C-alpha cells in the first residue's frame, strides 16, 4: 500500500482537540514544528497551518527547560535532528547564510516501497530546496535572513540510519581546534550525543537501535569550510527514541529511562 505523505501530516490537530486538557502530547509529525504560516503553506500546501508547539530537541540551548513545562511538544524530523545537532554549536564560527547539507537515509525513512527502489542503488530526491525539513532546520538554527540552507536528501541501500554531511564557510581566523571545541563544549556531558575522538568518523551502524547521535568535524582549508558529519538511527534519535526522551523530560523521569546510547555495531 502506498501512503501519500500529505495524509500523514495535519491529522493530529483534530485528534488533540478530543483529548482531555491534562494529557501531555508529543507529535512525531510535522504539524506543529513551524512557527511561520508562510513557510508551512510553501512546504505543506494541502493543509492549513495549525500553529507551533514547543520544539523537542533536548540538546538545544534552553530546550529542556521548555520541554519540562510544555503540555505539548513537537518532535523534530529525522534529517533535521542530524543537521541541527551538527550545526547549532558552530553558529558563532560559520557563515550560516551558506550552509550545504547532503544526507543519506535508510529506506525506512521513506516507506516500504523505497526499500525495493534502493536495493543495490542510491538516489537523490526532493532536490532543489523542496524537502520539508529545510524550513525546520533554518528555524532551529536562527531566524530572519541569516540562515540559509541548501539541503539534498538521498536514499541509501540500507534499512535504517542517517548519515548527514553539513558544511558552511568559516569566519576569518577560525581553526579546526575551534570547531572541535565548539562541539565538545556543548555536548561533552550529553549522554546521547557523542563527539568522536579525532580521526574517527560517524557510522550509521554504531547508532542503530539506539537513541545516540555521533558527530565529527573537520576544517577544509582549501574551501574555507567547516565540515560536520553526523550519524543517527532515523527510527531512534530521529523518531521514537527521541519521543521517549522527550516524554521522560515532560514526566520528570530520568532522561535515559527506557533508552540506550549504544548501537548494535562497535
């Protein structure tokens, strides 16, 4: 059975209206992620804008405090999580108006039919800034004219996982050590976001079945760009795992309850 992606979105609003006010709600769809009605209309033209809920990426500055008291939270998209985690700590060091992201997803991120299409092959889709996670990434990283993202998603011949390569020009004088320090300074004490030792690069297999994300950064001096690679399980930190993490925060439970930071591969 083929499912129209537009049928998935814009369904939760009617459902939430039927729920008791005391219930806490987490939406894994896109309905309440975007603040801008104009952006919503551009990327989800078949449905009216329902408004914005608290954005549920716990590792963003101030997010945990907002999630703790929120009655309803919009969980981030899978591609968006991979890109935002990679780029948010680097914003003071880069030109955020020229961000380029190329990300590969396992077929589970695109539905059953995609698995057959990607067996032994790989393809790009929604090229040219049309993917729906583009405005979500821009919104989370900043507002106004400062942040501009060129995002190209691809489907890879694997069942699950995301590997995202994000790059942007660095500001004058920024070094490789500065880039690494920015990541470790933000994520050094995080239990689910791991900045790998120098020389090691993220692999999707190491995150499969977990709520973990792996990060590594390099400076490309020839192009004058920071390059950050991130890996996560699109069904874990990119979806259900992150929803459990959010629920734990909302309910005052240990954030890691029911979750693991260890994937199935070393």
